[in-house]
C-alpha cells in the first residue's frame, strides 16, 4: 500500500507541476528586453559565462540542492504533523485518530503548494502566462481532481 493514490502520483508530473516548469523554462528571461535590455545589452555575452564556467552546475550546488530538498521535506512533514496536532487528532486522550487517506491528502497538498511556490520564487519576471500556469491551471487542476476523485460519485479510486 502506498501513501499516495496512484492517480495522484501519475498526475503529479503530468498535470500538477509540468506546466509551471515548462512555462518557467520557456518564458522566464535573464534580461527583459523592454525593462532592462538597453542597460544590459552590452553584457549579453557575459550571461553565458556562468554556464560555461560551471557556476550553477557543480558539486557545491548539488549538495546545496540536496539540503534544500531536505528542508522542503521537513516543512511538508511539519505542516502535516502540526495540522493534525492542533485539531486534536493525534492526542490519545481525545480518542480521535486519522487514516492514511487523510494524511496523504494533507501531505500531497503541502507538496503541490511547496513545489509551485519554489518555482515562483525562482522566477525573475512574473508574467500573465506564469500566473495562469501556476494559479489557474496547477492549483485549480489539483483541487478539482481532488474534489472529483474523493467527494463525488465520479470517484474511480
């Protein structure tokens, strides 16, 4: 038995986080041609200098990214854990308990929010297409899928 339903796992890479990553890669600019194009136009060849000298892809950056991944997983764990602690679900005196589905939905929601907020923080310029991709498509698709698969008669899982 897995923590997440197989439909959540499948749609995570295909729908919930794919479009924001694609939009970030296609529409995010290092230098905006209208806002700072004149100022930096003479330095455009220097933009490639960091890639050629492996300033972003090296061992130090790898371990820094691994550390950020651990911090993000700790944040997701504590969001889930503290949300249940405040409600009294985890306390034995109250007599409540939780099940795997409830905790997995809470954890997966925190995961979707964390991944998309991380992408938003990495952007240099936020455009309307980014906002549509992140807010309208990614979050709306996730919450619509969660509602359809869990709370309606259309649930197939």
